[in-house]
């Protein structure tokens, strides 16, 4: 394998591994917004999932149990958002901020004993003959279960959303609550399912971050990934099929930042760390303008924003 192939493969796997936690959260927020609910609390849910996943893995030595614990923690916080928004008709933005702060506070307090500890996460998956292919070989030798499941989850979720009856009910509720009710759908139940599914995916993203990507716990370790995912929903056009390239936008910029730091680029590390967020923001602005012109936004979301004004 040439030096260029090795470098390219290394960059691609770094981008893919960096974007995987964000991909899980992005898929969850797509589901939530598809039922006409916005959840700004995914950052808190992600932090709760990261702590629960790390603590469970440290206690049991089994990263799979850590993933399950992360999913459960994300769902627990999202259920609060569902209760406030759907049950009590609270403002979804205020509710999301409350869930975010709750997740941040709980994870910071209960995470104190875990700071500085390390765990053994997932090992890479053996993929046979693919490992001998240039560039791809470097890529596949470092693919872990959370990365592989994230890659598979995107098309599977897209198929479910656009090709199944329950996926159709999600889209119907997202377009018009009144029309969905007229069709006999239990709109409140569908919205709760969308919120809970979003919580499960965001908890999974947090667990993937602490159990597989960093393999440690640090207070506030998500570093705004949850909020970035909320914005990248627009970039992905509320379409699970487009979630992987949208997530790779952030992951690729983060991998590039690390490469620039290690190569000794004479730019402040603080400025370099803003690169993934600036890249996501720039594409978000362009995507938002395009979405306004070409459509694609679930119609029910416009009612959410008008109620908050």
C-alpha cells in the first residue's frame, strides 16, 4: 500500500469514526422533527447516554451493555420532553432547553467519580478480503460495531420512513395534525413515539462517543454535537438517506482539524477547533435558503415555529 493510500484511508476512517456519534443523534432528530416536534434537548440526552454508557461499560466490562444503558438514558430524558410538549402542551423550545440543562447537570454531577478512568471499548470488525483492497483496507480494519450499525441504520431508517405504514403515519403527522386526526391516527401517540425514538438514537450517539470513540468520560464531552445535529437536520432535508453525508461534513472537518494540528500548521488550536462548527454553519445557511425555495420541510414544523413567536 502506498503512503498516499494509507494517509487517505486514515483520514477517511477518522472522519467516519468522528461523525458516527453525530450520525446517531441526527437520525434521531430527523424522526422527532418528522412528527412536527423540535427537541433542543438532544445535547442533554446525548450527555446522559454518554455517562450511562461509560458507567455501565466500566462496571460490567461489556460495551454492548454500555450501549443499551445509553439508549435507556436517552429515552428517559426524552420522555420528559414528550410529557411536557405533547401531554402538557408546553413550548417545545423551552422544554428542550430544560431537558438539555437537566442532562448536563445530572451528567456533570454523577460523572465526577468517572473522570480520568478508561475502559476497553469495541474491537474492530474482521471483514476478510476487503482488508486487502487499497484505501478501503485501511478503512475497514478500523470499523467498529457502532460505526457499522450507524452506516446500516441510515438506509434502513429511510426505507422504514418512506416504505412502511408506520413510517407513513410519522410523515402524515408531521405534515398536518388535523388531517392525520381525520384519518384516524392517534397523533399524540405518534408524536410521543417520534420523541422517544429520537431519545433512543441520541442516547446511542452519546454512548458511541464515550464507549467507542473516546473510551473515557469528560464533563461536557459532547461539545455541542447535539445542537449541531439539530441544525444538520436541515442539511439532510429531513431525509435519513442524506444523514451520512451531512454527518460526514462535521466529522471530516474535525478529522481535518486534527491533521492540521499534528502537522504543525501555525494557527491557534482554539481557532482550529472552530472549523467543524463553521463548516456546518456555512452549509446550514446554504441549505436553509434552498429548503425555503424548494420545500421539503415538514409542514407541521411551521406551526411549531409560529406558535413560538
